[in-house]
C-alpha cells in the first residue's frame, strides 16, 4: 500500500457517494493539505454535504508550502496547488486530482496521479465494489463532469462495457 495526497473533489464525491471508506481500504495513508480541509469547511459552511477530514482517523492533515509553485499556483485553486506542492516535497506518493488543469500540471511535474474514477476502478479490482457504472451514474447526478468518451473508457477498464453490465 502507498500514501496518497488528496484534493477536495475526490473527497467530496466519494463522501457524497457514501464510499469514502474506499480510500483507507486501498491506501496506507491519505494526506489532506490544510488548504483542502479549508475548502471543505467553506463548502460545509455554505450547506454542502462534505466530509470533515479532521474527524477521519485515517487522514493526516499537512500544511503545504506553495511559494515555490507561485506561477503554477496562480492558475490552480489553493487545494490543487497544495496537493502538488506536498507531492513534490514527498517521495513515492500518488496525487488524487479530478481537475483537468491540475492533472496536466501533475503529469508535467512527473507525478503519479489518479482521480475519483481511478479510485472506483481500483476498488472494483480489489473486490470492494461490484460495479463502477452505477457509481459513475451517481457521480454524474452529483455534478461530476464525465464525458461520454471517458465514461466508456472507464467502464471498459472495469470490464463493464458500454451497457454498464
């Protein structure tokens, strides 16, 4: 198992799916930047159903020094910039990001990455869930941006084909 550094949206969507339990089942440690915890707190203040990472025993909160990434950070949200900064300072971690720009930056920086859909695929491979398709449907109902091409590719990787079976 390995350590991951997680951004806001994967925590949000896994929580809203009722499957936040997948993270500690798949990885040895989940690091959440304090900037991500602050984004989640702001969302809860606005009435959104979001997790409280400070209350999850398997989460380690960590402060990030984003200053070395100042140009990069300007194009990203505070949580995303903090995830990348922590990953650059760590060894052998995987970042969990859904935002397209943040994912491109992670790839450019040579970081290993996955996203909410990757977590669902890993969970299916590990036998923690029986199917990805119903959860992908739920994600879309929650407002998760998922193109039909990406959906088809993910379901293909899950062995569920186009029909979701």
